C-alpha cells in the first residue's frame, strides 16, 4: 500500500485522500472463499445453525448432530463442507468477524480527522456486540477458553482480519500524528490499549452486571460509559482536555 509523503510535519492532502480511499477499499474487501453463502443453501443453513448453537452451548457443548438437525441437513453434509466440528467452528468465528468488521469499520467516515476516528472505535465495536448478544456470547466463550480457535480464524482471514486492520490503524494513527491531531506515541501500545478497553469490557460485563449492577444493556449506563471512554481516549490520545 502506498505510503503518504509527509512534508514539514504535515500531511499532504492529496496523499491523505488516496490513503483514505485505499483504507475504505480494504475494509470492504472480502476474499471470495470467505464470502457468505446463500442463507437458504445447505452450507448457509449449517453456518447459521452452528453460529447460534456455538453461542448458546460453546464448542464442546455442541454436537454436529445438533447442528445438522437445526439446519435441516444430513449429518454427512457438515463433514462434506467443513470436514470437522472444529473447522466449522473456526469458519463461524471468521464469518462472524467479517460481518462484525463490515458493520463497524464500513460505517467509519475516513474523511474525518483521525482524532475523531480512533477514540470512537471501542464504542463502535461494543455497540455492535450490545445489539448482538449471541455474537458477544460466542466471543466471550472463546476468549474465556484461551482464544486458540480465534487465532486460527484470524490467520485464515489474513489481511481481511485483524492483521490487515493493524495496518489500517497504523496508517490512521500516522496521519493523525503528522497533522498534529494526535499525540506522538508508539502506535502498538496505543492499539493494544484500545483493544484492552473493548475486549476487557466484553469479558468483564457479566461480572460488572451481576456484582455492581452496571449493565451496558441499560441505555443510561451505556450512554455514561461510552461518553466517558471517548473522553478518556480523546484526552490520552488526542490531548483534548474536558
């Protein structure tokens, strides 16, 4: 991907525009082999059924027989399309991430200033999870089990997954630092901090809800939490004081 030429500490507007168009294309690209099948096809019905059952019961608690019955297909079709339950589970994780990525990052206006984009990323991600409890449950289960299948799914996705989004993040952050809108800090720890906020919140939500009565499903609590996180990140990353 073409890198922008920076002069005198400021971003070149033409190069920045090209960068943003490139980012939008990358966010929307999905490898043909990972595109969602027709939901009414046997393969599509298997993926839909598996996603729901894995979210409800986890990998070990879900049998291929239960998935086949839910999808209304012969058990042999699961092995034909996916070879094993573990491979089907990885494919579900990869597909859910792609759908989730498209919703979150596909809605970002890359013509906005980086200082406005980065602090809102955890909110965008958790907003999707808040509206999709099964996906949040599936991800929470996988993270609690060590995330080994999620790592396989991310490697399968290649640049369509987090590996590609790392470059997107670095490019946005670099543009923000060059334009003076973001503090100059090592980008990797900044990215990891943002990831820790969103995934930590996801994993801790049941404890926060049951122990402290802080349920992000409550609109008032969600509003308070999201506004606070954006303010903290804007002050820390963009240097904005409130």
